[in-house]
C-alpha cells in the first residue's frame, strides 16, 4: 500500500493515514491530479531532459560522455519527479509515465553500480569522486540522498517493484558506513534526510536508520555545517527559541524531528516543536500559510516582519509547512494542525502552480505591481516537482484512522474504501469544497460493529456548523476540532455536513504595522485578492472594501475550475494630486474616494491571465 508516512507501527502516532490508492479524488484536488498526469508530470520530465538533469545520470552510468551539467543538487529534482509519478501511478495508470520511471531507475541503478559502494550522486563522479562528504554544509549530498530514499520507498509501495528501493537502501547503508565513528561530525546542511531515514526505518524495521536520524538532530549546533543561523547550526536543536534561518531548511528539519518523536516519544523534541509552532502562527507566518519573508537567505525574518510586496514565501516552504503540520496532527490528533495544513495548501501551495498545470511561482508575494509572471521551469527547480509530489499524494491525507475511529480530515469530492478491523467502510463525498459549504457523505459497510466517525470542523467556521444523520439533526460539540458520530454503521447511512462560509475580514496584529487598518478577505479556507485584470478602472492597491461585508458570491467562468469569486461596491482612492509626488503635507491634498465595483478572486488563482497588479491586504471603510 502506498503511504507517504506509514505510521501504522509508530508508537506515538495518535492517528494513522490511509493508503493513497484507497481514495479516488473527483473534485477540486482531483482536477489537479488529472493535470499532473496529462500535463505537469510530462512537461517536468521534458525539462529534466532538456536541462541535462537526466543526462547527468547517463554520464554517471557510462552511457554518455561529458561533464556534469547544472546545479550540484539537480539529482534531487529527478528523485522528486519519480516520487510524484509513482504516487500518481498508484491510482492512475499511464504507460508512458511508467516507462519513463523505469528508464530512470535503470540509469540510477547503473550509476550506483559504477560507484561500487552504494554511493550515488552524479556530481561527485570522475575527478570529483574524492570530494565526497567533504562539504556537508554546502554540497547537498545528504539532501539528494534523502530525496532518493523517499523516491525509492514511494516507488516500491506504489509499484511493488523493489529495484529503486534496493538502490536507496544501498545509498542509506553507504551513509551509515561513511559516518560510523562514535564521535561522528555529521549533520545536514539542508535537512531532508531526517524524514527519509525515519521512513526507511518504518519500511525496513532497521533501527540503525532511526538512530542516524536522531544523531542528525542531536549534532545540530556543534558547528558541523558552519555554525550559523542560515543552516540552523548556531545552537543545539533543543535550545531553539524561535524560527530562524532558511525557511525550507527549518520546516523540513521540524518535520524530521516530528518523525523522530513519532518513533521515540522524546518529549524534549516535542517541546521544541510546540514552542516553534506558536512562533510560526503568532509571529512569522503569512495569512496564506506562506513562510519565509526575506529574499536574503530565503529566510525567516524577525517577528512580525511580513512584508506583502517583497514577500518571499517560497512555494517549497508552504509544502514544508504542510509536511510539518501533518506530522503534528499524527502526534496529537488535534485538528488545529489540519487547519494550518489546509491554510497552507489551498493558498500558499496552490498559488505556486498555474490553473493549467504548466507554470509555477517560486516566490509568492501578497502584493504585486503587475511585473511578475509564472515560469514553466527554474534553474533551481525544487518547487515544480515538490508541488507535484504533494498533489499526487493528497488522497493519503483526507482520512485518518485509530483502533475505534475513522477521521475525515479534509473534504473533497471522492470515493474511499477504508480498511477497518476485519472489513471495509466505504465513504463517498459529494461536495464542491473548498468553494461550497455543503458536504454529503454516504457511509456504507457490512461491518456489524460500533465505530466512531469524526468530522473535522474547521476553525474558520467559528463553531457554526450543522450535521444531519439520515435527515436527523445532531447536537454535537467539537473536541480538538472534530465532532464525533457514534453508532453501528451497517448498511448505508447518509451524513450531511454544512460549514457556513461567511465572509471574514481578517485583521493583523498591530505590530505587523504594514497591515494596519487593512483587511484580508477570506471565505472558508480561501484567501482572496484583488487583481487588476478584473478591476481595470482603478489601481487595486487603493481599493477599500466595505466593513459591512456586503459581498456578492458568484462562480467565475473566466478561470479554469470555475472558482467562486467575490464582488461588491467599494471605494478606490483618487490619485489626482499625487502625480510626481511621493509625499505631501497632511491635508494639502484632499484625497477623495471614487465609488467602484470590485471583484476578488482566490489567491491561488491570481496571475493566470497574464501580468496584473494584485493585492491581498486591502483598505476597509
């Protein structure tokens, strides 16, 4: 079975996931999964070819002459693509994608055979072979190995073939052999291997991989990768008081530490995870779930340093936020982590890919002057295959199970077959979520036993919801973000859930001074923005929306997927008197507002119709 994280035997997991292939997505995310198969994965493969990333493996395998091409960490993009494509094949057969995976595996296997000891990295071949493991701070060898291991595990689980899995085990064993000293001076310059080694431990039962991951955490702060904040090596992990350094590195590190806690129950790790989660949510995260405000070092800034126009908010950081919060949910069973997963996924992650699946953002600002445009690929191409592996695996996040429960974590038009005790439970969801507030669930089973079905009540409902079972309204109170439906479910049962999607005008902490007297408009889990293409008669950065929330809710036919858009009557500031002026004395220019009609689109949908001004934080009147 194809799990992203198989916590079925993890002693501290409160919740266990469902295999990806057990859920068939047919709705909002299902559309993206269709694009992965038809468009995104084929296009990404062509770029792996045209940019020389696959040729690097041909050269390392002896099939081609020439020297390494591109960035020294480019192997990781190939591995992420294999992981994403393997997930997709677990429920969506495609002979061409399967053939490409198999051809890549053949190259990778041969390249490893030539190295002779299990090591594989196409940059460190030939004359560079003597430089292996000499610069853990900068050269991403352990990072690339982590992505290889994750690809090998995913491919084995999805296909049943162990060829790539054996390659990844050999690579992992080479790492163990290379760093066997009791006083081993090793940690990751770019965290990623921590998550991979834990998952390899789960797949094989070999505790040496677990112990190595623990060592990677324990060795932080000893100067083994520079001793600086950028690499999160300035203090021991357990002494971290705030999120700092490179945002993706930090979030991957936290996800790895959460994985270690799930296996060991080390409470000193959990204390750090909980402390830094508060730092993220209270001081250092964009309203879109994006993380990392600075271009310099792709890093977290100071607390409340969250500029909109020059926001970095790398797409991979939003993916890392998803990974970390998923693990925190498995640790605790608390839906507050799913709320943040959802916020990051629908806004911070999906903004990183175009609605046609062809173009991407590396950086995700919350305001733009109309100069930014998506690209089909990047020289540093970490984001496209990272988005792909999350989207193709999304079915594995929708449900969770315990000994006595089935948990509905997310809502998506879908069909699920859930193994439970000695039988199965089928759940069919009918919904247009995240645009619709109604979810109809049909539960069917032959099991003649008591079980609980838990439905997540998102934080944004502010406690307002309705649940009916076979037409009978239920009186329920959420606990840790879920309501519990108990009973014997034999036969077929209809469950209706309403999650009122009222317009919410969100304000920012007063210490986030850039957003003083501004609001972010939200409906359900979606953040909205004003885009110039929809509002040609004024500059959207001057728009003021009504505090009375007099918004019209309609469906757009101008964008793929027909998202819900918001419109209404607002005010746009008149810029007369400000030509060739940056500053004026107070009162010398009588700024007046013009009444305008405005339209807002979901943030994930912006920049799909060419360059355009855009603004998330709006004035309010």
